[in-house]
């Protein structure tokens, strides 16, 4: 998904990661909700080896990195949003509970003038607000927290040139028991960016253009997020720091999972199908000791994800 650059590396062990979706921008933690123009969500992983990102703690898959860079950035116009994967609080309101005064809504925003959603704040709900799926606009940038979507929604996947995006549902319930009317909850940026995103198949990468299918940091499953660096070199072994900086079909994994990886924050690693006759043959790093391993390890996978695996050096 354009606009999400998450600092999350998937590892073979359970890690927690957050992902934030936003506009794409070069460099940064997560973008702010604009397509290729702002910050992106980050996620934390609790089940697999992943690299640092900031998203809610949940089982995301092998070796994902989750470096809690609190916020996503939103400054480029078609990608460039970064997501971090830590769960946790901060801010002066609760996005899940929407506990602001009547007429206001609780929104993720960047309280430090940066390009990542690192806090929450109460802002007025605009007259005649947009509903989920409607086109929307933001004031200033994708991470300003000010848009024309309704209560419980935010303008996400924002284009930096036009400040236009799509109204997207924010997770309800609570951080411990998130709910979504549609899709799966994926909480990024230390929990400040809980988005209801479309579920997907990481082996098929069946998301829209400039989107990636990656593990949700806060739910058992995979969701579509913005590709923060569409068209860039994010294939096997490429250095990464954010969840959404690798190419489709790859994820940011911790350094010791990827053969020949010397980047401290992790390298891009492949998904694989564990039901194939010779699953290890799908792994580019097989000569270096990588094997195709179940994404969910010894835990029972959610329905529909029984075949999902990841390549990596067994830890």
C-alpha cells in the first residue's frame, strides 16, 4: 500500500508489531494515512521473527521486526508512508472508545510536527462528514488529524499532492479486544493508529495496486497496507527497517533469519507455501540454510492460512 513505511521486521519468533497506513513518503517510521504521501502504520508481531516496527502486539509471523517508531509519515504523493509496530498508548483520547466531547472525534496525528502518527487528539467532526469508502480530504497533511470523515473514521491512503484519500474505519472496542465492522484490526505506531483493513492472502498478494499483504499486528491474519516504496528494490535480502518497505511477497525479517543479512534492522525475506512438495526450494536463501517454515509455528493457523510459511534460518 503506498504510503506506509513501517518499522517492522518479521522474525521466526513471536514479536509484537504495529502498522500504520498513510501517505507515502521516503524515509520515516510510518506514514500518516495518505497514499504515497504520508505516514504508514507499523505493527508488532508476537509469533514470528520480524524486524522492528511499531504496531500492536499480536502474532504477526516469523521474524518480523518491530521497532517502535511512533508514527507514520505522510509527505510523499504516492507512497512514502511509514508504519511502526508497537502497541501502547499515548495521546489525550482513546481512538477505540472515541471518548472525546460530543461533536469531536479521537484521531491519530503527529504531535511533534513529524510525518508519523505518534499520538491522538480530539478534533471536530466536520459537517456532512464522509462515510467508509467515500473520498475525503485532510487539512495540512495526512498526519494532521484533521479531515472530513465521520466519527470512528479517518482519511487514509492520502495523496500528498492533492491531500485526498479514502475514509477508512478505525478499530472500535478496545486495544485488548478490537472490533471492526468490516476487515481486520491492525494497530500501528504504538497503538495510536488502529485501522480496519482488508484481509488478504500473503501467498497470492491479492491486494490493490501499490499495496502489500502483510501480517496484522493486532489480529490473527493478514491485511492490505500501503507499499511505502513502490517500485523500489525491496526483494530478497534488501535491507529494511519498516514493515511496508519490501516488495509484494516479502516481509521485513530480523537479521539472523535471513542468510547473509548484515543490516541490524533486518532484511526482506520471502513468504512460502508449506504445502508444496519441496517447500524449501521456494527459498532463495536455501543454500545458506534457509527453510520454508510455518508462519504460525506450532500454533494452529487461522482458517485459510494453513499453507502460509516463511523462508528463514531456523532459530
